[in-house]
């Protein structure tokens, strides 16, 4: 009884610790739009500003910042596939060690900005970043999926849960049907996917490719790719939007941008509430779990539609509602999509499946390219069409 209570306390401690780290790291990832007012001080793309009689116009400079942020968002999603494959092979907590290195690099780049502006010294920042690095490294070692027990911690990356469930089913069938279940386990045993060539696995839809080509997976990827566009790229257009709404009031636009960054960080606090909604009475029946996921996906769809409608209004009264809805919509969309992946697909491929899902922007881009190909095809047929002399009495049309 004491051991179970200790394990429960450690799990809650791990949850609180991860929440602290997510807020700390989220400030580095989601705070790039705050640099829109800092980068001009260092002359970044300063040659795109034009000096006129009324003042300095830097619209082209802001567009360059938007383009850089858009590329950063695209590359951020593109790396998710490779990270998902690494998670499947090495475990999620081992990949976290790699993430620490990149975040420390990002902290150092931000530290240089603070030092150059005279707001801090290198000695002070060194102690701060070193403390953060030690805390994150210690938590990675504490909750890492070691192959041997460490401090009797219950944390372990288990990718063979489905195999254990299959063994339980086999034992149940053996008890129910006797020797027939041993000789004919027709729906439990299949060919070893490790011995099949990769191109045959694609053609026969075996292993990972069976789940990648699943209609449910394809639809959840398209669902995520479409609904994430308003909330994701709002960070790109936010500063120019509020700058225009506030009648080019730089001070007020900076205040709204600062509020946008704070809301983006505190959006992580909504995730536990979404987790509570997804897990509400989910252990009682599978039907209840499906109901929770359906409600979450429906709410995310409604929030995204309302967010798109609000951003159409050019009025300062809609800035705060856009902030709140963006915060709720993004957290709900992410949690709903991850819940679908974790519920309907095996855990041994959950890293790769989640990584492919997070490259959903590429799926949308492919659809746009396909639509353009259709236009090119029609115009190409028009150019290649031969001039045919038509008579007044016979006109043949073919569709």
C-alpha cells in the first residue's frame, strides 16, 4: 500500500514537473512574433524601409519577417516526422535529451539580444540558463525509459501493450475452444513484418503502412491540417493586423502582441482540462471514450470557424475575442487529434503517426498543387486544341 502511494505521488510530481518545463520551453518556441519589434533595432532587413515625407514606411520589412516566421512554422512541422521515428525507436524521454540541446541554443541566442540591449549581464544569464539546463537534464534522467530500474520508478516506455493484450485473448480462446484455438489462431497471427521487403509492405499495406493508409488516419490528418491554418498563421499576421486596426499605433500594437505571446504560453494550461474531458468516464466503456473524442473534435471545429469569422472584422473590439478563441482552438485541435491517434492506432507506431500528422501543412500544400495542375491541364488542352472549321448545319460537341 505504501509503495502504490509512493508511485502515485511520483506520477503527480512528474506531471507538475513536465508542466513547468512545457511553459518554460513554450516561451522559446511561441515567442518569435515578439521579435517583430526588436529585430528592426538591429537593422535586420532595414534596407526594405522607405523614408517619405510623412515618415518611415517599413511594410516590406514586416513582410520579410512574416515570410521568415512562416518558413519557420513549416520547418517546425516538417521535422515532426523524423522526431516521431526517433521516438518509436529510442523512446520519447530519450529524444527529450536531444531537445534540451536545441532549446539551450535558443536561450543563448535570446541572451545575446538581452546583453546587447543592456538589460542583463552575461554572468547573470549564465547562472539562469545553467540552472534551467540542469533542471531539464535532471528530469530527463529521472523519468527516462531506462532498461534497468532507477530508484524504483514506475515510468517505462511500453510499446508492446498490444502484444500483451493478444496473449490474454489467446489464453481466453484456448480456455473457451480448446485445441482448435491452438491450431487455428486465424485472426491473431500474421506474417512477420520484419521479414517483408519495404516495397511489399507498401503494396500489401502491412505494418506501419496499414495505419498510414487507413481512412480514419487520412481524415484526421486532413481535419488537423485545415483547422490548424487559422490558429497557426494568425501568429504571422497578428502584428500587421493589430497595427492596422489600432490606426498604426505602435505602442498599442506592441501591447497586444505582448498579450498574444502570453496567451500562447498559457494555452498549455488548457491541455489538462482537455485531458480531463477526454478521460471523463472513459474507463467505463469504449463508447464513452468515443463520445468524448467526438465532442472534442466538434468543439474544435466550431471554435475554428468562429475564429475565422472574427478575424474578418476590422475593429479593435474583436482583438481580445480573437486572442481567447485562438488559445482555446489550438489547444483543443491538438488534443483531439492526438486522442484519435492514441485511441485507434497501436502504440508501437504512435511516434511516426503523430509526426506525419504534424506535417499536415504539406498535405494541404499538395492539395493546392493538385488544383493548380487541373487548371494547367485545362489551359494546356485549350492551347493544343486544333482549329476545326465548323459548319452551320452540323456542330458536334463532346464532353
